[in-house]
C-alpha cells in the first residue's frame, strides 16, 4: 500500500520509528519484569473477540464465559487463541458493518473498561473504534481519513495509560496519533 508523499515525510518516518521503539521497549520491559507469558497476556486478556455467526460476517463479540482468557500467541502478532477449560461463548456486541460482509474487528486493546479496536463499517473504511461491551457504547472514535479508504490505524499500543497508534490522514501520509484519556478525541502528535 502506498501513501501520499508530503514535505513532512521525514518527520512522519521519525514519528513512526519512535512509536515502534516505544512499543518494542514496553514489550521488552514486560518480558524482563514478568516473563514472556505476562507480556503476551498483558495486552489481550480481554473478553472481546471477532467471530462470524454465519449471518453478520466477522463482527465484535463479548465473551460470556468468565473462565475464558484470550491471549496473543506472540506479543507482536494479532493471532488470538483461547486458553480455557470451558468453551468460549459470547454475545454479538454490534453488527458494525450490517449484513454478511462483517467489519473484521482487529487489534483489541483494553483501556479501563473500554476496548479499542479497528474495524471497517463499510462507509468510513478501517478506522479506530471503541466499545464498553454494549451496542450503544460501541462507536467510531473518529473518522480520521473521511471516505471509504479509511485511515487504517496500526501499531496500536497502550503506554502509561495513553493509547498511541499510527494512521494515514490521506494528506500527510501515516503519522503518530494519541488518545490521552478514555473518552478523548484522537489527536496527531507533533
């Protein structure tokens, strides 16, 4: 995928490298302090997952199995596995992209009682979403790149209670963004 070039491209590249460095440092610190298992569960031990029930496509679901724990198979991948003695059961939170296409939710990061993730609603493209586990509380955080292309948020990480990610604005290319508080509007860094 190529993004528009701009005079700010060197700064954006530096910002992206900074985010990657911060992410790698945070993962390394968790590994060193708590071991590999803690680092992988730190980010994905949430009762949310993507599933396709055959009618709604791949959509956001919330686990109703208390003993289910979702964990990443590796700290830097999006593969999710179930480690539980009970079967995973859940409830569809919201059909974000109505119909059988699905919104394909990815990159789940829990901030307090709210999960942030990316999804494609079919009209805004892939953007950052948040959910409190209810249909009414599942909303598009901001349409950073208006239109069907979407900003394609990536590198989503929680560092010291602040959510960081990169997104493509369609004007300045990919840049670093932050959500400083649970219900705050994302803002570009720098």
